[in-house]
C-alpha cells in the first residue's frame, strides 16, 4: 500500500485590485510593494496574484503605534 502525501492547505489568492481595496490604497501602490519585494506575489500570465497570508504579513509588519 502506497502512502499518499498529506494534502496541502488551500491558499487563497487575491487580485491586485482586491488587495488595493482591502488596504484602501491604489493598485499602483500594491504593484510597487510587489515589485520592491515588500509583498509576496505570484505572476500568472501578465498579472499578479497575492496570497492572502502575504497581505496579513505585510499589514502586521507595517503597524506603527500612534502617539
């Protein structure tokens, strides 16, 4: 009997427009973050898809304490 590898958890991908709407920034800002390596993304054809965990990681790291 052959053992099957454990299934990988499904990763939800978002479009640049969806990420921009969540973060309330322009699409250009999201493209800039992706191109600068500040936010992970996968290129699919001519467009980018951003994994949902990458958005959470970026936002967690971008928090600042307001005085």
